[in-house]
């Protein structure tokens, strides 16, 4: 089912700091997410114990992640993006994504 992918302006700023090939890989995955409405492993993973948060995974010249959530039936919000340096997703990134998601309540 087709979805509308919305990239939060702060997440867009974070993505713009990534090397160009990484940005292109994320853009391709966003397009697949928009058309199919879902990404499967190894490109995405549900973040356990984090409610409705998922992460897009890019492994190319390092590990890169974008956190997203499904919202209001037809929307997917890209909430944050970061270079992954530890095995576990940093709590700081999860908190940031949850806070950004809460800002969308009542908007869409």
C-alpha cells in the first residue's frame, strides 16, 4: 500500500551531513518505503520495546541509521538520522525520535 514519506526538517539536516553515496542509498530506501509501505531485513528493523519506532539500516563505508514511525494510516515520518558507532542504538537517538514524533500529534 502506497504511503507518504515525510522527512522531518531536523532529520533532513542530519541526512545532509552524510556522504553523498549514503544520502542516495537512504533516498532509494525512502522511495521503496513509499511505494511498498514496508522495508524488510536487512534494510529495516523494528526497534523492540520502543513502541512504533523502526530503523532503516545502511551498511556502506560504516553503519548509518534513520529512525522512522508509521503515522495516521498513510504517513511515514523519518524522525532522525545518525552514524551508528556502537552495537546498540544510542538512547539519545531514541529519545530524540520519540520527542520529534510527539511534536506531530494533532498535525497530520
